[in-house]
């Protein structure tokens, strides 16, 4: 054993000493394991970050789709409302086909509003709720016999005519949520 001991070792220890070659090999193995663990940890962190980014982008795309569909159909409702009511003189009662078209569009908007309410943050849900209320109010006003003109005018003003109307508020809130405000 004298040939495998360190030159500075006096041989007084009762435990066997590792040779220099063995110690170097152990240091290499420990270094390789530490490098592998560090590399694995970095890979795991990067993968988790990528998955989080993909999930966030998927949620953003879902919101974008729900927002754009709801806003587009809400604008279409108000265009339809203008076409059937804003005439000279305004009608006192809508035709059955006009009422059916409005009801169909309102049913679509109700489903789309539900999706927005599920996906959107509270600030957008609040504006969407107001817009949905005005959409419903105008439908109720126009579908009555005779048309309730005061209810129609109030809903129209809130949703589409006032400078800070619900359509504009919804559009602004959506752009802010999606990070496209000011573009």
C-alpha cells in the first residue's frame, strides 16, 4: 500500500487513502453530474417558460376571437337597427321579417356575450354587460307594438350615438386588454 499513498502521507491513518488518480476521477464524475443537473435544470426552466408563453398566447388568441366576433356582430345589430327604424317617418311597428332578423342577431349576440363574459377580465365584462343590456333594450323597444320610441332612443344613444358610447368603450377596453391600444 505504500506505493499508492500520497508522498506527503505519513501512513498514520487507519482509513485507506484514495490515490490521486481516484480523486481526480471522482472530481470529474462529480463535475459531470453537476453539469448534467445544471443543464437539465436550465432546460426545464426554459421549457416551462415556453409553455407558459404558449398558454398565454393561446388565451390571448381566444379573447381576440371572442372580442372581435362580439364587437362585429354588435356593430352589425346597430346597423340593422338603423336600417329598419331610421326612416322618415319612422315606423310605428316593424315587419315580421325585420323582427325575426333582429331576434336571430340578438340570439347570436347573447351566445357571444356569454363567451366574452367567460374569457374577459372584469373591466371588459362590465362594458360588455352594458353593451349587451343596450342591445337587449333596443330589441325589446323595436319588437313592441307600437315601437317604444323613448326606449329605442335611450338604447341607441347609450350604445352607438353618445361620444363615449358602449361600442366605443368596448373597443377601447379590448384594445387595452390585448395590448393594441394606441396603434
